[in-house]
């Protein structure tokens, strides 16, 4: 299954309008019925989205990325019959990836103390004319800080933080996929930011950058 995810020459599902216009909706419905061809096509289509979510939460070079991605894909297929179409399939898949990766991090926490390695866990540098070494460093440090926080936050807060700050989902998109009000999402993000600022109290610049990033994605 993972080979299909890693080897597929397809783009991650694009963001679509919430509701029945989601282009992956019909495919998800067929996959939920267990049709083998639909399941295969569905895995290829959403695999990059799930893999990206897992990498964001665990770190792109974490040794469990492959296993956790497989677990997330299996969980996603099992959850499809309960999918109501209240959000896009891509957002639903991202949420499953985030929750599966968060659970994996917490299982590891019970075995050993979490240590982030700058060499093994740093995010790959993005490319493009707008990228700069400083911007790449700030973004990587911000994601590492959020990852550390996920180990201690309640699941609902950690989920909102990961979807918002790591995957760029808006509060409205998070509300749709988690089936809560937008105000509840804002409350979770506010509490998460407050907890994160405490962990970054010795790094005022990064804390301010995190706040600006949240405002831009709102």
C-alpha cells in the first residue's frame, strides 16, 4: 500500500469548495463500499495528502513515517463509511493523518524521552524565489516547536494546532472536518498558542513569528 503512495505520480488533492462539489466525493463513496478498483484509485489519490500530514507531525525523516502512513491509510479506509461529506475528502484525509501521527508520537513518549535531532528531523528546505535561509530556518523551528507541543496538548487542541500551523487549514475548514463551531476552533487555537508561547518564552522572535503566521492563515 505504501508503495502506491510513494510511487504515484499524482498531485495531492486540491482544496475544493466544501460540500458535494468535492471531486473526490464519488470516488470515496465507491471506496467505502469496498470496490477493489475504487480503493486502489482512492489510495493513489489521497496518499500524498496523508503522507504530508504524517511527515508534518512526526518530522519528514522520522523512522516511523512509513509505518504510521500505512496505519493512517488503513484508518482512513475504515472511516470512509462514516464520512458524511461535511468537508472535502482531502481535509478528512489530512485529519486522519494528523490524529494517527499524534497517537504515534504519544506512544513513543511512553517508551523514551522525545529528542528532536537537527540533522534527522529538520524539514527539507523549500525552493523558490521567495525562499531564504532565514525564512527556511524560522519555518523549520516553528514546526519543531509545534511538534514538541503536540506531545503535551490535549488531543483536540493539538489537532487544531497541527491542521492550522502545519497544514495551513483555515478555522472554517477545521470546524467542518472536526464538526465543531468556528468559535470552538478559534478557542482551541488561542489556547494552543498560549501554551506554545510559554514553551517559547526564551525565544521572543519565534513567538512573534508564530502569531503573524496564524493571522495570515486565518
